[in-house]
């Protein structure tokens, strides 16, 4: 396959406003969208702002919306597009624009601070931890998260509802609560911290109505809804509501 | 005088990878108010790219493992050039550093009896690497990040402020270490988002900026690896040690071109993957050097038996230290036995079931599938050497991580030299940054406390000079100094500098590409005197052109400007690499001379130090020094026959205690 000239539309601007700019740019075999953005910087738009780091799908820096879909630019190959197609790149919609493709993601760092950390078991010294693989599998799945915040961007609870941001931590950080809640040695409960209750009351778990948008955009393939959010909801229900609701949830789950 | 925001801290850590975060945690826990400055977002550092694991002699997988064995492997890997006291501390303290990560919430893969699982890696006698699949670096960075957040939560509960004791300045770049006389007094930095300058005043600065790989064209390193800490130290008056030693990881992706250099983890070989040439031959059997002959298998049968029964078989030669494997691949390709895209074949598909590959090497499966359309469970990968790590770095004290000659300056992780000698073993990087990150944070905090009553002062003249230096590229850009100088003064100085430099603005992207090509072609994996001469003269021209680099636009999140400023660092560091490489007339570890192919015992105890001869013109002065003799009880860990391959007869006679 030889190189070709592709048409791109890239959003340029800042918090004051901006718009899509048209570019025609060379594309070569095997390239990803981030390669093309770099070529634009080197040849046509040296001050085009973009965040990136590892260019290997491991750091979660180069998140953007490509033809309207939240994706990592470094893991989106040009071969998925028709050559005649115009590729449109816009910044993440759920977060305020700083410049061009760079958004202010501080919302996520604030939410991270709101989740109480792992509580080490007091009776175990470093080196004495014993956990079995099958017991850490689930939390390990959640720790694959590269914090690209695509799930936070796509989640309809906050995507077009700025007013929900205060009360809702978003899929990434609800998954963090689930990860700690399922950690075999987390001593939160003994220290008086009920993670299931706080998920519901402080981090807005109830806002989630399991549409699975977060799971669909996760570049790590983490089953956020099925493995983190739904089980957390069930555990929260177990804990919080009256015995009838608890019983109801159990009965519904029985195979018919 | 420019108006620049100033803040007071006790310890400033530059870099938020594993070493920087571990240093910050330690400094804060010892009571120092600590600021961390990093170029990327918090949690995105290059450490996330580490795949294989953390080397630590916990003896979970093999009860015979001890710190002494780990020390021995480390010295063998580094060809005995290691700063031996660092290697000793590293081997002794690594298990504690891993275990403490569990108390902060890390979840490593487990053994059957519930302890931390450990895997095999090149150059390690026993399975020693604590790991999480092939995303260990991510686990490490996330754990340290979450530990920092936990400390901030404690501070918030006590004071109502998350950032009063420990603050992360993310997406900011330090361009100068400031000094008061000989002592450190703070750093000058800019915020990448706004372009605004600021000064953090602090008696102690820990450099933890990682490596220099972005000076090379084919590299596994991210954009951040522009040698900032190396250059900051040089400019502050501290010397760099043994910069000629650059590790080319044997297995980077070679196809398609846009991913060339991206790492293929050594775990692929540790877990059973083999290297073959175009004739289908497992060529590594032909490349076992004399010093390792007794330790490695001679037949495929013996090698394959090792995975299940290591007591009665020798190791497969695919697991030789990285420098040996990289040179072997290079030689095979040169001899015309390479793969279609100029690498060799790395195969796991015929070695284990598809299901096992997907479980043990999930990132690699994903990476090849997504980026190269290759299903590694069904066909071999194509791989070739890629610039991966610099063993050389800031010369430091083994115990305290203090940089030589500049009180208040500390360095840890890849930016520090000495620990790995001439070649680093896989897995020793993550343990290095934990062990010495902690030591740097600890001693920086103590030093800062000792100066509580006489804190070094920040000099306004240095701030003015740093501002002017940072603004220069705008004065030469297409839109001139007007846009660039908005917000702060300094335009006049910048414009003056432009006139002095003479017209014709240079494009920073073009200069960077030329630099990468120069280092790749002329100071790469195999080196020759003539080519290094050529490299030095090209670097001199590039440096001169870099003085005329110009950028467009304004200071808000402007990547062209950021690159223009990083160029200074890459050029300085590249010159150190080229000068040291020309000086060392032998081949050892990550330094291979075609014109001097043998390892020479006379060079074993020689360190090469690069310092700035004249800060005004940026010339590098190179000096030799003899390293202190290895302590006799440490030498006793080796057979005399083995030592004789490395040490001179005089050293041997004087050194052994028995």
C-alpha cells in the first residue's frame, strides 16, 4: 500500500471558541491518527495543541473524539477509514477546552481525591500479605485502567449535564470504589468505612443506569458495567435497603 | 525584572515517574513540604511503559534466591562497571520496596500459596520479577499515585487543604536549577498550559526525569525522554557519569514504520519465546560470549528443558543480557538473515497454547493485533533493537543519591548513573527507582531540614536570564516577539539575542529529526571512531542552528515552543554520549566499538565524567577517574576464574579476602 493524501478536519480554538479547520495531509501504511496529527504539527500547524505520551496505548493521554467517537488517537489506525472519508478530530466533549485538542481534565483528579484509599490490615506487616490469584483477578481487571477518561467523557450522566458533575464520580471512579471493595485485604470496613454506602451516597452510583456506554469505549476492554458497576449496585442494595428489596434482588437473579 | 510567581517548598522533585513519586512520598513522610513537577498529566509518566516486572530477591518462586545472588547477577549484567555499593543497596532493599507497595494497595500476580509471583528474565539466575501480567509499570505508577493521593487526603482531613504538604504541578517543565553560590536554591519552570513562568524556591531538588531516548530515531521512549535532568544537572555544575552506555533493547517492533521502536517485552522470551532468523535457526546459540559460556544451554533440547526443570538444565541463550541479544540480532540482519522488514522473528505461537499467550502477555497480544495486524498466537513477531535506556547519568553518592559537587541536588532513577554499570538487567529499573527514589527523598528532606534557618536565596538575575532563554524562540518565530512576550517582560533581552544570533529562523521539528537521525546512524548500537567524529561535528552545527530556532503562535500549550526548549537538553546530552563513546576504546555492555571489539580489563575501573567546561558556550569537558576497588567480601561472592575475566591481575591480588 502506498501513501495517499487524506482530508482531515481538526477542531482548533480555546475557551473563547473555535471551529473545525480543514487540512490535506499525507498518510502512509500502518499509520495511526496520532501520526497524522504529528505530521500536521511538523508541516502545517506547529502550534497545534495535543496531549500524548507513550504512543502505544499504555498511558491514556491522547484521548479525543474521532468522527464523534471517543478514542485514543494512538490506537486508531488510519486503515479503519475509507480513503475518501474526511476524518474529523474534536476534543473530549465532557471537559472544558484549554486549546485545540487539549481539555481540562481536572474533574477526574478531583474525583480521585474523593475516594478513600486502600486501608491496610493492621495485623499484617509488609511481606506477610497472602492473597490467591482467583481472589485478586477481579480487582486486577479494574487496575488495567489507563485513566484515558474516555468512559468519563462518554457517560451520558455528565456528557451533557454539567450540573451532575458535583454528585457523580463517573464510571472510572465508581470502578475504583468497586476495585477497593473487592480487594481481599482492604480493611476499610473494620475502620468504619462502608465503601458500598459511600458509592451510593457520596459518589452517585444511583445516577448510573447501566447503558454500558463506558464499557463500549474502554480501550482496555474492561467490562466496567458488568463487572464493576452492576455488582457494586447489587452490593449497595444488599447493604442499604430493606429486607424485601434485598430478597427481591436475590429472587430475580435466580435462574428460571 | 520579570514578574514571576514564587513559592516556597522544602523539597522539589522534578519528574513524576516511579523514582520521582517514590522520592516525594518519602520526603513528605519525613516532614518535608514537597512539590512535584512533571511534564505530563499526573500518572502518565514513562514508567507505565515498563512491562516485565520489578526485580527483588524475595525468594517466592525459588527458595535459593538471596540479595547476594541478585547483586552478583547485576554486576555480571553491568560487566563489573557498576557503582558496586549502589548495586549492593539495591539488591538488599528491593524486597522491602516491593512489599511496601502491597500495603499501598498494589495487586501483583500471585503464586499458588498466595505470595507475590516472580518470573524469569534475562540475566537473572532465579525467577525474580514481581509482575502484573505485562503491565507492571502501570501498576507501579498507579500505586504510587494513589499513595500520594492518600497522603493528600490525610493532609486534607487535618488542614482542609489537599496540597499544603504535597503538591503536584502537572504539565509543567523545569528549564533551570537555580543556585545560591554553590548550593541549590530552587527551580525555574513554565506551565505548559498557560506558558506562564514560575519559581519554586527550595533548598533541595531531586531530579527524577528519566532518560534520553528521544535523541534517537528508533526508540521505545516517549516524548518526555529529552534528557532534561541530565542537562539541568550539567548546567547546574554537576558531572554526568559514563554516558556512552546506552541500552538498545533487543526487541522493538519493526513494522509498520509508524510503530518502529515500540517495545516488545522481554517477558515474551522469559516465558518461552524464541528468536529465529530467516532460515528458521535459533541463532542465539551462536552468540553466547565466553564470559557466560558455563551458564547457558548449548542445545535446543537443553534450553527447552530449563523452563520446567531449571535445576538440571542451563538457561536458553535467548535470556542472555540485553546487550548480547541486541548485538546478535544486529549481526544476523547484517548477514542477510533478517526478516522481511529488517528484524528477526520472535515466536511464541509454536511454544505455548493461544490461551496461555493471551493470559500471560495480554498487552503484547493487543499491541500486535491493533497496530500491526499480527496475531502472535498464530504467527511470529518481527523484532529488532530499539533505543531503550541510558545507563549513564548524573554522578551520585551511593547512600544518599546526592549529585556530586552541587549541595542540595539529588538524582534517582534512570537519570542517575552508576547503578547498572555498562548494561542494565531487565527488571532492575523498577527496583532501582523504588530503592533510590526513596533514598533521594529521604536525604533531600534531611538536607532541607538542616538548612531550615539559612535557606539559600533565589537570585533575580538568574530568573531574568532563565526567562530570556525561554522566550528566545518567539523572538525568531514568524510572528516575532510580540505574541511570545505577552504576559511577562523579557522580550527586549530575547530580541537582542536574536540579533546577535543572526537571521533565519530554524524549525524545531526539523532540527529534532536531524538530531535523531545523527545519533541513530552515527552513535547507535555499533560505533566507529570516524562516525563519532562526524556526529560531533554535526552536533556542533545543530547546536549553532538551535540558537536560531523560532516558533509561531503564543505561549499557551504550544508544542513547537516546548520542543524548541527541549532541544537544548537533547543536544547537550547527545554531545556527552558521543564524546564519551569516542573516548572509551573498548566494547562493554551498552557500548560496542567495531574498531575496538574486545572488553579490556584495563577499562573496567575507569569512569568517564562529562562536565560543562564553560556554561556560556556549552562545551563539554571529559575526564577519566579510577573507581574505588570492589569491597573484598563482595568479590568473594564470585569464583576467582570468573573475576579473572573482568579484573586485572593487580586488582585480583589486592582485592580478594581469601
